[in-house]
C-alpha cells in the first residue's frame, strides 16, 4: 500500500496551476451584498467583514462547468500530499484553499473580488459525503447569478442552492475574507 501511495505522489505534480478566469455575471455594491448576506443569518450568527467596495457576482455556469472541475482536481492532487493523521477532515484548511482559489480566479479574470465566503455551521446533518459530526464545520458559500450556493470544500462533490442546504439553520459565521 505504501508503494502505491508513493507511486501516486511521484506521478502527481506538486505545482499548482491557476484556476480558470472568473466570469462575472455582474457586480454588486458591498452594502447590497452585506444586506443580502445578513438575511441568511439565524439569530446569534456573525458576519465577517466586507473590505471591498464592489464584488463580482459569479456566473453559475462558469462555477459549475469550469471552476468546480478545476477545484475538484486540485483537491485530489492536494490530498495525495497533505494527509494528516491528527485531524480527520481539516475542513477549515480546505475551506481556506477553496476561498483562495476562487479569489485567484478573480485575479486571473481581472474581475472584482468574487462574492464568495467561508461559512461555519454546526454540522447537524450529513452533506456532500461529510457525515453529521455534530461539530463546527466549514463550507464554501457563493453568490451567483442564480442565487446563493454551498459547496463542500473537501471534495467539491455537490453544489447546492443554499435554501436546500441541510445545515442552513445551523449557520454560525460567514466571512468574506
């Protein structure tokens, strides 16, 4: 088994490629994005800062057809090198990786900062292959031209409209940076 893992690591490149250029559907003012996001928060939840004046509302088609396949492949490669025995999932690290990759796609596309955030929830219910841990869990949150969507950063297995997200009522914190 160790030989198979070593062969897979040898075959995989340790260099990362840039994500595909972000396609903006349109731009949204920070105040409008803030108002939209505040409506998502249950009582007692927190919202992190919005530091830019405008944000890029992400094209759903681009997210689904270009970015997620890129990200899914990048995560697969990363997992060959970045295994940890201490923590089982490292959802916070993968969520930061997802957030940075979508931001980098904005750089490549010369767009405004993407309307994307890290969302911490209490994982009461299973989502996208991650069991109901009954602990804090971090996922990706995207504002697209079709509304808000959630993505599991550890596998990018399912892009789901926020209103259908199993842990919607258990949001604790949303951070755009």
